[in-house]
C-alpha cells in the first residue's frame, strides 16, 4: 500500500520493494535495458497487486469493515470504490502523458493546481505514510504473537514483536537492503492462491445449502450500519493503485501499457476483494448476524483456514501474512526516508535529512528519523494500553485513508483544471478522458471523503466528534496545511528555494 511519491534526483531507490508501489530509480544500464525490452502490462499490473497486499487486506481491513462498517454488505464497498478509482484512473492516465517527472501526485497536483498544493500534498503524504506504517507495524506485532503461540506455544507481548520488527526494518533500511522483487512476487502469488483456495472451500460447503445474497448485495443492506466506515477500509485496500503512472519511464509503449495496466489492476483487485470478502461474510455472518468474537480476534483469516481447509493451512496463512506485513513495513520505512530526503533536496525540510551514507548510499538521518517515529508510535500505543488491532490498526488506517482520499481529490481536480486550461491537450485526449471521467471522479471522491469524515466517529468508537476523532482528523488537515504555509513562506523569503521547488515539480 502506498501513496504519491516525490522525485529524488540522483537517489538510489532500490530499497523500495514492489509492495510499496514506488518503483526503484533505474541506473543508466537499467534504463538502456528497459528501453529495449520494457515492462509490459502483466509486469506493471503485478507490481500494483503486490502493493495491494491481499492477505493484509483480508486479515485486517475486511473483518474491521464488516464489524464496524455495514456488516454483511461490506463487500459492496469495494465495487463503489472500484468505480470511483477507475474514473480517476482514466483522467490521471491521460494527464501522466503530459506531466514529466516520476513524482506521481506531487508533480500532478503541483502542475495542475499550484506548487503550494504540490508541497502540501507531499507533507500530507508523509503523514499518511507514517500512519499506515504505524498501523501495519502494530498489526504485525499481533500477528507474530499469534504465529508464535500457534506454532511454538510461546506467549510474547505484541509490542515487543512490533518493536523488534520496527528495529529490523530500520536496520535494513539504514543499510539499504530490501526484499528482492522476485521474492515479493512469489509471496504475492502465494497470497492470491490462499484467497482462491479459501473462496473455493467456503463456497463449496455453503452454496449447496443456499447463500443469502440479498444480505450483501441488496441496496438497503449497503446503507445499514456505518457505510462510511466500510468505505474507509475498502479504499485503504486500493492504496498503491496509482503507482502505475510512475513506471512510464520503464514501460514498453507507455501510452498504451500504463493506462491498460491501471485499468486491469483496478478491476482485478476490485473483483478479488469483492469475491474474497463475500466468502468471509458467508463464513462468519449467519443470516446477516456478524460473529463479532471471530472478527475482533485478529486471527480471523487463520481461523477461517483451519475451519474450512485444515490446521496446516492456518499456519501457511500466518507465515504469508507476516511476510506480507513485514515487506510493507520495510517498504514504508524506505519510502518515508526517501520522501524526507527528496523534500530536503527541495529545501522543504532540513538539509541534514538529505545526507547519504558514504558506504550504503541510504539517507542516513532520514532513515533514523523514520525508525524513531515508528518506535515512538508503538511505545505510545503500548503505554496507552490500546488494542493493536481494533484501535491502533483501525484508527491509524482510518486517518491515513482520509489523507489518501484528500490526495485523490486534489489529483483528480488537477487533471480537470489542466485540461480545461489547455484546449490543445484536451483535443488530443478527448473530452471524455480529459474532463468528463475525471470530473465525475472528483464528485464521487468528494462524496466518499464526506461520507468517511461523517462516519469517522463510528470508526474510533465515539458517539460524535470527540477528542480522539477531532485530533486524528485535525492532524490530517494540519499535515496538508504545513506544506501550503511553508510554500508561501518559501516564496516570500527565498526565491532560490521556491525555484528549487518549482524545478522539482517540473521533474
């Protein structure tokens, strides 16, 4: 799962695994090789599916979406989000053909709207990454505890495992070490296979006796409970889909390959989550009633595997969930560090964060700050006595999604603004791709954002906008405001600094 990146000139990003959705910066030899061969649609699509981390979604977001969202109707949320993101993808893919640079949303928002919104998007993305990493590292600690108890009979506090995972990710990030792309792809293939096996096993047992499709797919069912919370967890499952645009420099015939890979990725992930989450509903929601104990335990997917396939399958699921989560933690650590380093290069952060290790080539101080932030959040969660799954993972994922949807709205709006201003580009792409599709996408995304904010108190367990809810939402808004204000100050005080920012946006 990932969000927009900002360019880091002359920076070795080889430590960013496909799980993060941020591609490595190619060397001169690699660029020569890819110009001859290039990445095809299947390769780019696989990278986006890897960023989606299927088992992480099915074991984390899905049970929480069912429990705190709209119950058995939760799978429909994937359809709603999938349609909105498909419309967004049409416009964003058209814009990516005319916006240089590999910075994704940073370049798009900065060019389409204004540099201050581009930097605001960058600071918001930093906050979003930190929240996602914090959510995952807490959930990872809980999953490691579950695995140790199941396989070795050991009982270890979750926060000890989370701290160990954060520290290991910090060491690997500091030394510029990452999981091989081939290894990640094999693990992702294993995750998809697990989802398929579970679906077949569940439907094979329940379809002959009858399945209540109306409890999930009737329009009235989708509006029950807290549909906004369901939307939050559904859209969290798609974080990283937009990364296809960043592979343009490495793609074969990018004007055709990149849009096609984006559409295929969105459709495939939507169908995968729709069917898999419906299978989980069939397994744990009898006559529309939710089995709360099973869904809040944190090992729901393992319990499903043991119930429908066997105990050995539950152990396989545990191992794959842990590898998936750790790959995500390592990726987000590396992306956070490189975001800080790139922002330091653009003079938006202290220059010390841009220093590279003489031997490893990694952004030394930025990596240490990313590790300290992750460890600090885990310690705070542990000291506060929060549940690592139903509270830490849920709350942090929720506020990260608010930030991500804000970025989607700004990026989609920037597409419309750019093509409205440029009649020549609009004529080349066609009104449907350049204005109509992204325009409808903006409306849907704004509606999704409003719905998510409206139901955010349900996510954190408050009757209204209490202290916790207000604090989390305010932090997301403040993260964006920091970048906007910094740009204004930068423009007034230093022409050189502002020109460096404009140069970064121009790619």
